[in-house]
C-alpha cells in the first residue's frame, strides 16, 4: 500500500447487541448470548432485536429481504453513519463477503416429506410442480448472494463499485485486503467492506453439520471444546468497516478509529507440510509487531484450524515481542463465518482506540480453508 | 514496446484462453460455431420439464454424464472451469504442470446443497418421511463430501489445488457481470504489481430445476419453447426473455512485460475496466441509464481512450425487453449518433450468467484476431426503438482494434472491459 489506510467507521451487530460501545465493553469480558433451544442440539448465538426502520426506512425494501440481507444492510448503514459518510456514498466502493440467503425451510420440508417417498422419475416431475407453485419470486432475490451488496446500494446509495466475494471466512479477509489495496493505490478514497451471517438457520446448520464440527449440547468456551475434539458454535453477526485513505479522511475532518497497517491472506492446502500454521507464520513475517500487542483470535472452534491457530500464536510468542491480551472472539460472539474477520478487525480497532493495547493482531483460520492476518494500530 | 499504460500501470496482456460453451468444448469449436451463426440452444433433456414454463436452455454435455446421471451445479462449474482453465494455461505455456505463477479469480454462481442431495438426506433421515430439517441434519452429520461440495469456497479451492495457483483463490459473484468482474480483479492485481500473472475464470452450471424456476418466476426467461434455436433474440422486436445457459471461459493474464520477456504469444491486451453500481432497483436499471452509461464511459476512460476509438461492442444483449432497451440507451449516450456495431453472442449460446463476461471477453479477443464480427442471429424483425447495427444474422469481416465488452447484472452491478489488439 502506498497510502495509509484508516478505519473511519464501524458497523457491528452481534448477539451481544449493536454498535461500538457494547462491543468495546465486551473486550473486557462478557457473558455470551446463547440460544441453546431453538435449534437444539446445536447452540447458536442469536440475532439481537434491531429497529430495522432506523437503517432500512422503507418497508418495501425490508420485505424484499430475508434476515441475512436485512442484517447486513443494517450493519452497513451503521458503519456509514459511524464514519459520518452519508454524503460520500455515491463514490464509495463496496466489497461484500457473502454466503447464501435463506431458503424457504417450510417449503423444503413439505417437498421433502412428499417426494422422498416417490420413485425418482415421478418425484422429479412433482418437484417441478411444487417448486413452480411454491417458490416466492421475492425469495429468489433474497437468496442471491450478490443482492446483499445490491440492497446496500439500493438502501444506502453506495454506488462507486460493487463486488461480492464468496468463500466463507477467507472471502471476507480478501475483501478487506483488496478494498484496502485499491484505496492504497489511489482507486478511490473511501470504501465499505464487510459481511453478515445469520446462525439461526436450518439450511446453514445442515451445511455445517456435514463438516462434523458443529458443537452439540451445552455451550462451553472454546478452550473446553478442544479436548472433546473441537466444536463450532456459529454466531449471528454483521460487521462492516468504512476504510479510507488518511488523506481523504483528513481532508473532510474525519477521525481515524485505527490504522489498518496490514491485511494478508493465504490458503494452505492443509495437507502434509502445507499446514495452516505454516501459512500463517509466513504471513506474519515482517509484521511490525510492538511489545504488548493484543490478539483478536479468529479461532473458530473447529478442531484442526483451532489447534493450528494456537500453535501459530505460541510460535509468535516465542519468536517475537511480548504478546498482550488474547481475545477469543468466538467466546464472545460465536463464529460468524463471512462476518468473522471484519468483526474481529472491528474488535481490534476498538481495543486500540480504547487504549487497551498499542496494536491488535487479528487472526483468521477458516473452518475448512483460509488463513488471514490483519494488524491494526493507533492512527 | 510500452509496458506501462497512460496511468503508469503495468499493461495487461492475455496469453491464454479456454472455452466451454453449448457450441462445443474448446476455443476452436465454440468460435467456429459462433461465426457460423449456429444456435447452441436445445430442449432440456437433463431433467423432466413437466410443469415448467420454459423447457429450453443452452446445455453443455460433459463426457462423464454420458451414462445419464447429471452433476450438481458446483461439480459442473468445477468441471467446466477445469476444462477451460487447462486449455488456457496450455495455450499460454506458463508455469509448470500444477504450478501456475499467479492467483486464481473464480467467477461462479452461489452454490448450495441441491435437491437430489436434500431428498437423499430426507430418505435416509426418516423412515416416516417427515422430511424435517433436524432429521436431514442428523443424516448429514459428518458427510464431509457434502460439506466441501457445497461450500462457496470449495470450487475455487479445488481448482487452485489443481492448477497450483498462488495465494488464496478468490471466488466472486456480481450476477450477470461475474465473468467480467473476475477479469477485472486479475487486471487490477497485475496493474498494481501484486503479481505478474493471473488466472481468471468465469463458469456457470445452473441449468437445474430450481434455478430455472426461480428465473422463470421473475418473468426473465424466454418461453419460446417450440423452436429452441429461435428463442434467444437480443435487440429484436419480438424478444421476450433470455435463455439460460452454461459454460466456462478462462483467461491467462500477464503483464505485457513478463509475457514479452518469456517470448509468449500475446493474444490481445486488456486496456481498461470500468464499473458502476446502480441503486435503483433489484432487477431493473435506473431509467436514466446512469450506471450503465457510467460503467461504459469509465472503462473507455480507464483505457485512456475516447468513445470514437471503439470499433465494436460485444453487447450484454440478453434478449430481455428491458436490458436491450437500456443497453441501446447506453450506446446512444456514449457513442452519439454513429455508434459502432454491437452484437450479442447470447443469441447463439444463450445467457451463460456467471460465465458470460469471461466467455464474451474471449470472443472479443477472437473478434480482433480474426477480423470477424460474430452475428446476432434470429434478427427477423428489427426493433425501431433499437436501430443499432447489430450485425444481423451473418458474421461480417471488419478490422477491429478495440472492443468494448458490456456486462450488466441483477442487483445493479455493471462492469465493462476494453479489449485491444496485441501490440
């Protein structure tokens, strides 16, 4: 990067609540909000109550979305407000890390109940009939991944550019990395980047249960899950960051919450010597870490990458400056997949802004793939 | 040779291309079909079409499907992406087998657990057939194949592994502009010196019942089922929707400096890229066309050119009444009273959605190489509201040095590329 990049706005929503204050307070320790019943045996960190009208004023827009898009659009608006950048949206660049939107679970279940019993050929014909009459046209748009970005453009007027990355945790890391790199080389002065995840969804629990890593039963902290072979507790969260070149921010009199010094990503194959730990160690080479740096750990709870992350941090302690406090974000807000890395950068920025540490190193170790690091420090 | 552009950035060359379209597997076959004005649209045979309003599509028959079992969308996207990627890398002669010296940008549709899998889980999950999610989830637990198959990052990771690309693979979607966005990301990575090469792929494989029905419910699809080859009619008066299709394209991008240093054959240059998001509506452009016009102008300006420097436009041209009207508006606004010829590949191969921008970029390079404008077929009744030279029905020889390739997506994501001849 040639230009210094500042974080000038944070839009953060999690099961703990919304906004920077509640999350800054949580850095000092907070009891997580867990819903262990609705999706039992899988505990999730639920969606907090939101006054959607504050960020998505038109009911018509709200109706065109399902919870995932609403949550992301809401948090994006919080970030824009936090940055005081409402009048800059026309030329604001946007990169969203997206999953898929909600399926119509009731329709899926009704169709499965009816068709699973039928011979395949007969079932295929009936599937057409049931879907053609049962699928709501608006749901298609609510399901489309790039329509979170589309809704952010429509609701908030962000139109500089619009890109949607897919690929779980690492999509978000690369979204932040590329948004910052583009600003750094002079492609625009301000960008909005982030993601959202709704944990309380049967369709996503189906996907993650297939990994074999979903935690069943009571919620326990991450440290206590490793002995039992790991365990993932997904968390509802959305995190958007307004990134801005220092010169752009200063020119409009905006304050920097923190400076985004580095964002780096990798994808170890996680076989043989190509481990997540080794990949992250290479990413960390040359990072200007200062004594007492805090760590916002993006360990997910999935066994292999969580162990790799712990080993990576231990290696960093052995070879680098004195490490400060380590915050396990999954213990606070759960694992919000595409929202995880931006949320953890937001937490790191808040730690630095609150004076808790000179710097915060943010780690991301995807459940399946993807390693990422970010360094934030006082502007 | 100038290896920096008007903004001091690395000039980006294309040194390898690969294609999979309903007209054939491979660049040669697809391009020959396109110049011959052949339609790749056919009646859907992959699944029963009872109760569907649209029963036609562009379909790629993969060798492994000869036995009658069809792949899921992510597997199809991966397979076609692998075919196109391998062709492009072989053509470029870059790197070694399993080691490509640059990142992967993978434009593709969102993927998920699909109906055959869901029904299979329902059958396993409950004898009583209640079909409830908790039981399906119990049946899915630990099915790592299902997990890795339906993850958004799965296809990109497997292709990155196969080709040995560098760094984290980036998968992306900007709806119908996806393929162009993947190229744009590659251009940017090279321009800013992050890499000297990039592998950009756009792939689509969504011809399956639910995806077809969803587009159908938006009234976006042609229902001209009786004569599939005639259904896709971009810019024509009787057009009434697009035809879903599938395929893949891959481009090996390299800095011109690096390509020349290794003596590679340069197929063309990516001179510029422009984008503009629309904030008007989820499926329609702002009636003033500002985002479309903005994207076209931004691409031309990014290339350091004037509109008059563009010889031909590879249109988005979906064949929906709305798109073609808005694209016409954009053509008039950008080029004034004498716009260059514009034609739509989609008249022949249908709308390959996430792959379209990449496939059309490859066709644009071939247009320049061979001096041949591919036609817009099915042009029977001109639309007086269009009035553009759409290269009706028959390919035409023309000297082309610079092409503007348009891609406009649902959700207001618009990307245009300017593609130029090799120096």
